[in-house]
C-alpha cells in the first residue's frame, strides 16, 4: 500500500509540473523580446540533453548565416598558398557554440510529461560588446603586424608577420559576422577591420611571391657554393636568380692560399650578406675553416669546397631562419 501511494504521488507531481507551462515556452517573444535577446529552445530526455540541443541551435543559427565567412573563404580558396588556411564549417561551429563567450544563460527547465525543455538566451547588447571588444583588439594586432607584413623591401620578415596575422584574421571574420547578427549596425561599422583582414591575406600572397633572391658568388668553383645555397633557399620556397630579385645575396669565398714544400694549403673563409630592397642587411653568415692541404692544387681546392658545402648544409638554414624571424 505504501509503495502504491508513493507511485501515485510521483505521478501527480509530474502531472502538475507538466501542466505548468512557462510563459517562455508558449510566448517566447513576450518574455524575451527579439529586440534584446536571441533565444533558442532545446529539448531532450533530461536537462543536459536539452541544454546541448539548445546550444546546437545557437551553433546552427550562426553557421547557416555565415555569409561573411563564406565570402572570405571563397576569395582565397583558389590560392594554393592559402589552401591549408581555408575556413571550415566545423571550426566556425566550434566558435559559435562557445556559450561562455556569448554569455549564454538558461531558464529553469520544465518537463511536459514526455521530455525536458529549456530555453537558452543571449543578451544581444552584452554579447555584441564582447564581440566588439575582441574585434577591436584583433584589429589593433593586425595593424601592428601589417607594418612589417606590407614592407616589400624585406619579404622574409613580411611573410613571418603575415603568417602571424592570418590566424588573427581567421578568428576575426566569424566575430564580425556574429556581431552583425547580434546588433543591427551599418555596413561600414567594421569596414576598417575588414580592410585589415583583406590586407593580411594580400600581404601574405605578395611576400610569398616576392621571395626571389639575386645570388652573386665570388671565387666559387664549378658553381659549388652557388648551387648549394640555391638548393637550401629552394627548400624554404625561395626562388634564386643570378640577376633579378628584391633581395640580393652576396657571397665571398676567400681561399687564403699558402704554397709550402709539403703542398698547397688553403685556409678558407666564407662571408654571406643578404640585403633588402633598401640595402639594409637582412642576414649575415660568416665561417672560417681549418687549413686544408694537398699535393695538387685541384685536390686542395676540392677538399676546401667540400668542407664549405658540408658547413652550409649543416648550419646555413638554421642561421637564416633565426635571423629572418619576426622580432618580438
């Protein structure tokens, strides 16, 4: 008898709760006017399932209206250099379902006798302010990086700066879109930031295409040094020319020959200087080598250039990458 009574009380409790339908469920826009709130109702077997479904609705709302995101993606999707950086709906979905960032709040859930329902809501003005604050911060970061990224006289540093700016641009595009959905603002409201985003991509492409180095080698032998440096620069997607290039690399091999009774000895040094478009030094590399000797001149020079080639192969790119990195 006691067990039957408990079951009846539970049924009555659920029945009473089911009949008490909250205003937000039947009259959502009276309780949460669209002018001030974005609202999303989620349903599920329990409260967590209902919340997750509401968050999915938030994600879908932003994702399916992502015109700005779509435009930027299509603008650059045919550029091979940027293929690895294309936007994806998945990344955008992850961003847009970030409940903490948007300040998502929830009503008290209710059970209708079949499933649980909950309303998730976003206060438009607060969420817009959070978006704008982040957009403004990112915009300032991009402008600082663009000072270097748009310097055509140093395409190596420019590419570093553009590479650093691209993730910021990628993050900012959906933020702008979200802000425009949260609040009705004029088409020019984020124009300056959008312009900076476009400049970031343009500077990346321009710096990538402008990494042509005019290479000049003095006292080379059979093109050994020229070919070795060309190979190394080619491995980091630089084009080497014997005549033209915004940047010019000057290489000087000093044999320092000694003719001794035991043979011909060479005490070599290597000096490399890379200059930008305004003749500033971008990179310098100096090596001194131990004395090498042989009975014949041909063998002595061969040994010397083998050592130079080996040293270039082991240390040149490390030094180059260090010196052409963006200074923090």
